[in-house]
């Protein structure tokens, strides 16, 4: 069996899908940060390259096979081959196999990579396997023994009009009960704390901490355009979307489907509406997910059943043996 190179733009502790695959793969392997390492993969003896980003560096490869783990193609549009941008379509087209989280999004993945649909395999999100059979408390977070609300917004590019909702967390803190806690986890690209001081019921955690334990322990998620909403749905967790900057954000990063109505049945302009926000989080916990969330989960993550890593590793081994 040939040697496999796993590559990401992030270190292994930040690349959840890649970490799940890398740890499960029992053949000869290496992990490297930086997509440019793909350029020399073949001459260094690798037979397969597995990456989790658009493969613009797999140019002019010969025998080495390539697998793209397309874990981010269900929310914000990726700057792929069908976008009006300066991309290397020829490099995209050299992708041997791409994975998808659902049969229903295979056409999107194929279009973005400019490859035939039969080269896209619905294996599921590798990272989601770790959620199955987990229950509240298994994450061992501050939300384990209280009703927990998790705020996990995606990254905004401030130079392109992106900004986080201006939520007054002091007001939120005053509205929360003793059995409630609101945990804030900003995106790890976002600098600057969301809180100006310490509060009784609102906690901000290190953005470099893994999100998974907090998703496991939360009772409801507040997010916006992040794919973590799919992870929440897979665990049966309700979601509220903060849509304060929808026009500005989507002008630069549009979504594949109508937003927010396709993604969630609950959304709010969170900034300045702190009482409504707290009530929305409470209502979400009390009433749970509904038909909109169930349909979106099936649409974007229908192949996620706790065996995504197994299927993807088997795919990589087949290529490495070929």
C-alpha cells in the first residue's frame, strides 16, 4: 500500500475532519500544514494526497492520486471553478475523488471542482462520527450541569463589511437565570474579546479550544453562517441564527441556498434585542428542531451516520492500493 500525505491549511488540532481521518488511517502516512507541499508529493514518494481545501496546488501531477474532503460546501459558497475569480480550473479538474456529506449536494461539489459527478462520493463529514452516542455532560464543559446556550459565530472580514452583532452581553447576563449559562466562542481568526468584563452567567472561552465538547453539552446554538449549525442538527440541537449583517456578509460570501429560511426556522437581529434573544434561545430549547431543520440536515448531511471516517478511510486505502 502506498504512502499517503494528509494536507491542510491548519494544524492537526484545528483541522477536525483531517484529524479524524489521519488518526484512523493505519497505513504509512504523514501530515503537513500548507497546500504548497502537494507540489512535491509525488517526488517524495506519496501515492495519494488527501486535502481539505480546494486543490489549487495539485497542478501537473502525474501518478499521485488526490482526494478532496469537501466539508465546507454546504453553507457559504466556496471560491471554486464556477466562480468569476482567478482560479486554476485545470488544477481543480485533476481531483481524482472528492467527498461530500450528502448525496444531494454531489452536484454542487462537482460544479465547484469542475469534475464529473461520478468522481464525488458521499461519505459524510468525518468529524461528525465523534458526536454519535454522545449525550449532554460528555463534553465536560461549564454547560454540562446547566441549561447551556452556545454562541459560535463564523469569521467576518471587517474590510468587506463584516462585523459581529453588537450584543450587549451585560444585559444578557442580567436576563439569565441561575440555571442558565451562555458560552461565547468567537472564531479563531477573530481578534479581540467579545466581553468587556466578567459576568455571572456569560462566559467567553479561548477561541482555540475545540468546539465539539461545547456542541455536545449545549442545549441550543446561536450562530449565523457557520457550518456548525449542521453539526448541531445532527445532535438534535436547535439553532437560532443571528442575521444582523446578512446583506453585508452575503454580498461577499453568498450561500448555496436561500438564507436564512432554508437553514433554520428561527432567526433574529440579535444586537440591541437582548431580551428577544434570550427568549428565542429558551423557546428553541423548549420546542426543539422541526421540519425545516430536519430537511436541511438531510439535504446537507444525509450521509452522516457515525461511519463517515470508516467509509473515507476505505476510499483512501483503495486509491493507495491502486
